[in-house]
């Protein structure tokens, strides 16, 4: 199954520790079906001092979250939704919100 969420989409987390929180998609990993969402799924990473980083310490960074744990928020109706793929007369494809039937992608 193809991922229907793209970079810069806004998604809401539907399950887990961050349920109910929303954020912008920063990165999509199609191979593992995961996303990095802004301010969601922070993990602490311990870093050791190196030549680059003078001081070791704890770094907080977003970790990828499974696509199945989030839902897209439609940029037209503002609701969490699933999308269907519509065909355009020119042969292109566009994502369509199942709730309001508006095109999510700008042409
Ligand atoms: Zn909509």
C-alpha cells in the first residue's frame, strides 16, 4: 500500500502516548512506512563528546512514527480524514478528502 501522506501535511496521532496531538510532517520514509512529525515522538539520545560536539549530553530529537498511528488533517475542512486518489483530466493524480470531497493537493 502506498503512503498517502506527504511532507508538509498536518497529521493527528490517533494512538499511543501522543494520541490527540498534531503536527507537521517533516519527513516520510516510504520503505518503512514511517514519518517524522514535528514535536511528536521525541526521544532522548545520549551523545558522547566528540570532536564535533564538545560536550556530551542528552539530545532530544523526533523519532519516526508509524504511518498507521496517524491520520491526515484535511487542509480544506480541517477534519481528520482518509484520502482517496482522484485522476485528473491531464492524467495526473490528486488526493481527495473523503469527508468534504475537496482536493487536498494544490495543482
Ligand atoms: Zn476535507
